[in-house]
């Protein structure tokens, strides 16, 4: 890096006229080093030589460091012949500033801790797709670009290696020469950089990339941030003894539902500014709670952002001044043709079915670790209607027999509620019956929650929760089958009791579902509160 070429222009007021003084960053850095700053020093006096005179300029230490960083980042570090495969991310974020991310302080603190080590100074950000691993890596680069990072990283840059582009080089000779040049350059500047590689799995797809990656973390100790899908990390890195002992894992967990809004706040603000379209707090929550319908069973921030990107675009296309429910629903693969061809009687049955699930879930006393994200009568994914629960982590740390019986009751609540308007059994509850029976089976074969003393202290499942069928005799299978039926029957009775005690509330919610087609958990709670207070 040609630091001696970087300079800062100071504006000086001399005899009522504004003059410019050029100061090289090398001089500014030397001045800071010679000043022997204490931890409490926030301001220094900068001496400028101008027109044969010395001028003293008081300036904050943080401002000097920012000026040094900004001026030096204007000078290209990566040579032109490598710039296609190695991106100066810090420079990019200085020219195109990003807002700080929210809600990942713990993960970011761990990243700084590992990067600060002299050896084993790498970080694997591990988690599910769209959970925010790349966003965290970009936040590290942003903090370095603004000197919000630890002091030892003030003079570093984040360079992003693009192995997927290297793999596109068809000429073997050119490919090897490029990889070698990259390795030489990165090793030469290892004290000046943090290397970022998105998707670590690329480094294992080719012998030369693997050797490069291995040498980075074992020989040259270049500080590295990389990302990996959970399964890929477990299968290809954690189980590779040659690599696993050298790497640090930072798990990026799926956030709680109520943590997503602040995480995407800045992105929503950008969308509103970009399209000149507003979104209400109600629609923001609606999009977050229903985002699991976007071809995914995940509530990861990236997938939520994708929903709003499409919703704002749809609002712009329809020339609306605000994102509404129709804009958001257009992002999901709803089977509108099927829904439009569904009779009013069938829609009513679906509404009562889904309402039955919901009412039983909120009335069960032993299920405290779940909330309902939304209830829908629109046919989506593989369901005619949807009742989508999500876990509240830490609410329950152990589960009793009563908890599992309540879960069975919740699954059977839809079947029971249908009987309020029809005496006929239908096939709509087939998956519910399967889930209820599976819960009962797990109670017996996994957790030993059996009435039979011989089975109370015995598990018949593997570590992956697969039943060891060969351990269960035919006689015991018959015993289990009778007990499973008994547990399902007990769950059904619980659901029946709750449904019969809340017929009027079920009717109110079902009618609202027929009107709105989809209701969020907050809307449902408000309906219940209004019903109780009437």
C-alpha cells in the first residue's frame, strides 16, 4: 500500500481568505504515534506548516484517524489484474455507506474476538440460508471503514475473495497463475487485511483453492471471515480433522419473530425512499408474520426482506401509494385458482377447521412456548388452510406428559371444530391425525411417558430420533398401539371440551377469517380481547 501518496486537505482561514494545506497521512500517523496518547485523550493539537508559518489546529483524535482512513482508501490496494477476483470491500463501503445492522451484537463481538487472535484468527459464520451471515461480514467491513472496530484493525482493509469467479477460468494455465498471484499478494499484505470469503464450500471444490485456504489458516494466519450453511459446515469442515482444529465457529441463529422488525428497519426505510411508497406498521407486521409462506418454512431476515422487496415493487407497478395486504400476498405461491373454485361451504369448513386449531392452542394451559404467527384459509404450499405456530425460546425448558397431550389436542382441534357445522368426517384432517399419532408415538418410544412400568425407563429411538423397530417385539408393538390410541383419544376429548366451551368465539373468528382470508397473531389476539370485553 503506497501510504506516502495519501494526503489530507485542510481548510485554513488566513487573513479572511480560505486557503488549503496538504498534509500527507504518513505525517499525521507519525504525529499520533509521537503524541503517546492515553486512553482518555480525545483531542490533540495539529501543527501545520503553511506559507512559512506554523499554524496550530485543535482536532479530535477520532477525526484524524477517519481522515487517514478515508484518504488511504482512495488509493487502490488491489492490482488491476486481480481486481476481478479480489474486491476491496472496505473501500466500497466508504464510497457507498451502509447503516449499521441491528440485533447481532453478540455474534459481532465473537467475530472481533476471534479475528484479534495471533493464530487461529479465522471465523466461520454458520447458519441457515438467509439468516444474516453475509450481513454480519459486511458489518465488520463497515465498522473497519468507519473506525468503529477495535484499534488494532484501524489500518486494515477487508478484501473479499470471489472463488466462484476463479472457478470459471477455463484455461488451466491462466487459472493456476491467477491463484498463485492471489496467494502471493494476500500473504504479502496479510498484516494489512482481513480476508472475507462468502460460502467457504467453494474453497473445497478445487485442489488449488483447498491448498490456498489451508495455507491461509494453518501457515500464514491471515485473518479470515467466511460463511457456511449449517449442514455443509458439519459435513465438510467440522468432520475434517485437518481443518476443524484450526477454525472457529460462530453460529448465527434464526431470530425470534419479534426481533426481525428492528433488523430490517433500515432496509424498509430505503425501500420507502426508493419507491416513494409508504408502509404502515400493521402491514409491516403482516409481512413479517406471513413471510414463511415465501417458498420457505423459515423466518430468516433475508427471506423477509425478499418479501418486502417484491411487495414494494408490486405496489409501484399497481401505482399504489402504500403497500397493502394484496401486495404482500402477491409474493406468495397461493393457489388462487383453487381458492376461487372453492365453494362457500368448503371455505366455511376450512375457516372453522383453522379456527379450531387456533382456539385450542390459546386455551391449552401446558403449551406456553408457542405463539401463532398467522391463520389463513388460503390454499398455500401443501395446505388448504394454514395455522402457523412459532417457538418462544427459553419459555419452556422441559416438557411433561400434559404438554404433549395438549399438543395432540391442538392438532385435533380442527377436526373437532368442523363438527360444529357438519356431521360428516372429511379428509382435511388427515395430516393432523398423522401428527397427533406421531406425538403419541414419540411420547412412548422416545421419552418413556408410558403407563406401562416396563417402558417408563426405556427409549427405542436413535440419536436422530429414528425408531429402532428391531428392538420392539410384536407384543410390545400391540401394547404401544393401544396406548397411542388412548393418548390420541384423550387429546381429542381435551379439544372437544375446549371447542364446546368456546363455540361463540370460534364463530366470531371463523367469520372474520372468511372476510379477511388471513389474520396475523396480533389481529387474532385483538379479536379475542374484544370478544372478552364486549
